[in-house]
C-alpha cells in the first residue's frame, strides 16, 4: 500500500482548488437539522429557521423518495441561492456512493452553491477509499468552479466495515470534519435484531439479582429492578476516540421516536457526556432539545469557573466542596468553559445566561 507524504496533505488535489485546511474550525453545531428540499411545506420553513439552529442540512439521500431525487437536488440549489444563512451553516447529505444519483448531486451542487456549502455528509462510508473518491472529485469541481474555500466532508458510520475502519476514515483527508452515527443502517448491516432509528431497547437490559429463599435458591417471581442499557455506547465511544485522535468532531445522529422527547434528550445527553459536539434533528421539536443538551449547563459553568479561578497557574491540587481538583480536572473544566464561550458568540440568549452566573469565591 502506498502512503502519501505528510506534506501531500497540504496540497490541493486539483490545480486551482483551494488549499486544504490545517485545522477544522470548531464552529458550534449542536443540532444538524434535516429537511427534505423536495417537500415544499418543509422547504418553505427553512429561511425562517436561519439563526434558530446551528446547521441546516438539505437531505438528498434516504427519506427522500426515489422519484423526488432531482426535485430535492434542485430544491436545495434554489433554497441555498435565495437564502442568506448568516451564522447558520449549510450542509447537505448526498446520495450514497453506490447510487445512480450521487455524481449528479456533486456536479450540480458544487458549481451552483459550492461557495455556500460548508460540509457535505457522505452516507454509508466503508473505508478511506470512499473519502479519497469524494476528496479528489470535490477538488476538481472546486477548481473548475473557482470555489474559494474547501468544502468539508462528514462521514456517517452506518456499516460494520465503516466502524471497523473508523480510524482510517477520520484520517483519510484534511477535509474530514467529523462523523455521525447512523444507527438504523448500522443495525441492519450488523444484523442487530432491532427495528428502531436510534435510542435504547427494552430487551437490552441488566436485571437486579434475585433475592434468595431459605433454601438458597433464587425467588423468580420477586420484583426486581431492571436497567435498560445503551445499545450505542460502544460505537459512540469508538467514534469519539477516532475523532479526537484526528482533530475532527463526533456527533450522535438521528433519534426516530420524535414524540418521545424525554428519551431523545437522554440519548443526546449520553452522547454529549461521552464527547459528542452535537446531534441531528429530524423534526423542529428536536432542535430545542439538542441546543439545550449540547450547551454546558449553568451549574457546570459555575463550577468550572470556580475551578479555573482556584487553580491559578493550572498546576497543583486544591479542595473545592470536599473534592480534589488538579491539572486534569482543570482541563475538563476548560473544555466546558471554552465551549460556552464559542456558543455565546453565536447565541445571545445563552451569552446572557452565562454572563449572569455569579462569581463565587
Ligand atoms: C418525521 C417526519 C416524517 C414527520 O413529519 P410530519 O409532517 O408527520 O410532522 P408534523 O409534526 O405533522 O409536522 C409539523 C410541521 O412541521 C413541518 N416539519 C416537519 N419536519 C420538518 C423538518 N425536518 N424541517 C422543517 N419542517 C418540518 C411539517 O411540514 C409541518 O408543517 P405544517 O405545520 O406547515 O403542516 C418529518 O419530520 C421528516 O420527514 N423529517 C426528516 C426525516 C429525515 O430527514 N430522515 C432522514 C434522516 S435519519 C436517517 O437517514 C437514518 C440514518 C442516519 O441514515 C441511519 O441511521 O441509517
Ligand atoms: Mg442511513
């Protein structure tokens, strides 16, 4: 297998294409809100959603009917051309690389709206070869269209092979912006015996030990607590490590039980705590949940600021509320404080909330 030299990564893959980025900007992207540009009712709502969500994503792949693929692509071009997105990012999810639509997706979108597109999400990525294909094609199209900044790539982990190759996918191109979990396709590909789009499962559980009778045997009809476990923990944790290793960003993905806003919030929060920077929103109701969950809480920021203040030059150990804080817990606190600062730059309500936190001694 041949390898590129390190410096090759800093050269564009086509003459005249924009220079690859050396760092992926940490732009807030708590919710990536999906819409079907071929659905007129949905599309009509998009201009008014600018500023209420960090990312608007025109979806061209699954959930768009085969008969509507061209209308979705054209609808996205129209919305992108006629909308000023301000601070809101514009992403798209193209059709999968083995579909008959993807080539037209790319050759249409890049010249028409390439200057406005921040990130292209590529579904069903299997390995580095898929990223290399899109990488070169984007460079050629950017060069031809005279695009000034590189369009970034986001891969969805939705095949067993993709999960096995997650590290090489993250490192396959300087365009790699991040990864999302695709729990529905991944479940099917792995032959998991579930029928859901993300979330837990009542059958995936651990049960409290049975009490024992005088004969020492378990009493099987006794009431015993059960605890549902997280089916997605392994994949999310693996995704987070791969992204952190390569300086790119992990995201949860879709939560299909739209009406169960409570379980949705739990799943999002698990992902936030494990290191994800955001998630997907499939319905307007999920945007608020994502914005709340993926913004550090007032309590966390109040505590983090106390630790930062108490730790002075950042070395040594101190006691706060009976707990030891040191260099490493300070670094965790700085993750939260820096995230809060980034979010405050784009979210005035959140800025006011964080500004109002009293400084404690
Ligand atoms: C779930 C659905 C069918 C419920 O749609 P509905 O019309 O039944 O919902 P509603 O509550 O009745 O809608 C209320 C209003 O909101 C509008 N609306 C509704 N949704 C949106 C939206 N997203 N953006 C903007 N507006 C929206 C809708 O048009 C309606 O407008 P109206 O009041 O004027 O009548 C609908 O919300 C929808 O189609 N959402 C997007 C679904 C999608 O993108 N799925 C693909 C991503 S998940 C995936 O692909 C898996 C993965 C990763 O690949 C893998 O795990 O393998
Ligand atoms: Mg999928």
